[in-house]
C-alpha cells in the first residue's frame, strides 16, 4: 500500500493528576480482587509469605537445569545464555564455567492446568505492576513499563509484523520504527494497512529523536485466506523493491497475528477452524512461502543482523492445552493429560472456544521447535560467528489488554473503545452484555498489562536479533521467552520432537506446501 501521509498531530491532553489516577486504580483493583477472591486468595497468601505462587492443579512439575547442570532458578537472568542450542550458566561474561555456590538451589517448575488458575497469576502480576510498579525493569519507562530500543539501533533492518492493525503488533511497529527499523506491517485489508502505517507515523511524529520520520510500509495479508498468503511475496516485492531492482530481505519475521474465543466454530474460506488457521496454519504457510521465495535474509554476518529471526507470538495458555477432547457435560478425569490434541485439530468433533485457542498457541511453540531443528540440520554455521542463518524463538506476552478478549463478555477495552470509533474503526461491543459484564470489563482491563508493556518481549527479541545479540543477551534458536524477557521453560509436551514433527507434516498437507529448508 502506498500510504498517504497525514499532518502531524498536535494533541492537547490533560492528564489525570497522579494521586487521583493512583487512587482510581487502587479502588478498581481492590474491587476486582474482591470479585475474584475465590481464585486469588491462595495466591496472595503465598505472595505475602514470599514463598511463591502455588496452583491447586499442578498435574506436571518439571525440575529444570541448564546444560551444565546448574539449577535454572540459581542462575540470574543476566548470567543465562544459549550455547550450542542449550541454556548454560556463565560464571562471568563469556565464561561458561560451572558455578554451584552463592545461589539458592530451588528448582523451577512448570505448572499446567485449568485456564482460570494459569491466568490468575498473570492478572495478579498485572495488578502488582499497575498499583505499585512491581516488576518494572531499569530499561522500562515509568509511565507504562515500556522498553524502547535505543535510537538508530535498528537502522537498515527490515521487520515484517503480521496483525499490526492493533494491539501488540501495532505497538511493536511503533517502537521498532522509532528505533530506526524499516517496518513492514500487515493487516487484513489495504485500508487497515494504510491506517496502521499512518498510526505509526503519527506516533513517531510526537516523539523526539532522529527517527521522527519513520520508514513504514503497509501491505494487506489475510491469514484466513490461503490465496492471500500465497500471493503475499509478490505484494512484498512490489512494495520493497529498491532502485537497483533488488528486494530488501527480511531480518525479523514477527508472526504476531491471531484470534480466538469465537462464540461458535467458524471456518475460513479454506475450510479450517478460524483460530487454528489465523494463529498457526496461516503463519506456517507464510513463513514457508517467504523462505521459498528467498525473501528471508540469509546473510549470516553480524553486520547484517545474523540472518533472519522468526518470532512466533504464543501465550501462557499453551499450558492449558488438553491432550483429549471432552464434550460439554463430560466428567474430566482428575489426572487429566495435557498436550496437543491431533484428533480434534479442526474442532470437528467438538468446538471449545478457549481450548481451540490453547491448542493453537501450543502449535506456535511446536512450530518454533521444529523450525529450528530443521534449520540446524540444513544450514551450517559460518566461521565468523558460529550462528545459523535462520533462528526461531517463541514468546508469551503475559496477560495483556488487547483485542483477544473482544469476543468475551468483557468486549473491547472500554477505556479506548470510544476513541477508536471516532478514529473510524469498525468495531462493536458484544451484544447482550449485562451491567455486571460491563462493570467487570472496567475492572479487568485495569488489572491486565497495558499493551505498551505487553509488547516488550517481542520488541526486545527483535532488537537483539537484528543486532546480532552479544554477551549474555545472545538469543539462539528454539527458546521460549516470558513477558519479563527471560528464557522460560515449557512443559515436556511442548518440546516433544515427535509431536512437533507430526504437526509440521500435517501442516504441510493442510496448507498444500512442502516446507523444505534444504531447497
């Protein structure tokens, strides 16, 4: 889309006094905690005793250590790094010596279980940050807890972001463009792509620094339509052709788009369940087509960002994915097994709205693991830096106030809904919402992390990837990151090679493409 520039905005905002704002947040958060007391009482009890959050349903607990047998919990984040595809603990800077003293020897556990218990931890984390700023890092601003890459740190880097018309994708586009990146954002239609690109420009115009005139492009992409995905490389070439007839290659592919929580089962034009295709299958095909067409950067030199990094945005809900499907009214066993449900991939047997999303987010991680495994097999490291030309990572952004909740009784964020309507967005709140639903919406959205903070992990990963990393902050393929920008473990079923390989092969068949990294 050849985007049209709009005049620079000149907003006149009257901020709410800090004390009044704090009191408002405190009151709303207190009400929310009372409303959800049955779910959070145990958690807050543990927090007060500083012994950590314990969930009632922890069907699986994994003790994790680094590759050099140091308990992961004993390794401070600034001393964790990846070596030969595995996490190791660096005693000092680039030193990979083992160190077993001066740290606590508590094991890290991965909890799986019902969504209301897995997500309650994220809501509590949001409440602690929104009320008291607990969890803010030194490189995050005080207003929203946002991480901003340094000015010009992303110059000459091409970042492609799917689903960038709102939420985490749009926020990522804004801050990466402000850091100097050339951002190519996608949306379902040309109109939305143009509007999103203008929103990025408007954002950068209000900031100070060298990149107030951002390099941003918008291209239409509908992941729910395979024909749109297959033809995307052509639209990308048309948009990114340089004067020397060479196309600018992608340094970072951020597979961010996705939907879920639809009230009933919906099929795409290709005949697949909409959540599954928008979250996983569409991105699988997109990544394959971009690789097939040679549009992913394969220059492995550090000066050019070390090849291409694929960032798959998953969710903590992968820990809620049930390996067996149950019909409404069925009694679930106490020792319920969690994992990927191949028998109900397209929700043909039963459509559980939340479970469809959990499965799709699990698929994001399995895709990441298998993509990196195949890349490592096919692409030899260079003599310069020992890396591969393709790196894949996944992340979970935490509990964030995005449009993913729009199909729930909470609807769209009531704090920004009216402004978005005035800006021309065609959105509407769910019909039939009760007064209680509206009240809960006001509360919940104030407990969840704001989008500015929720986008930190994917922005940080894009920044590291495009700059080749360095020291303890070097990313290597196949890892999964949490919202606090540290490597976080996943359950065994999310890294099972047989499961990942089977999902890959079935995705190839469904999408009608052979994703061959040796080609």
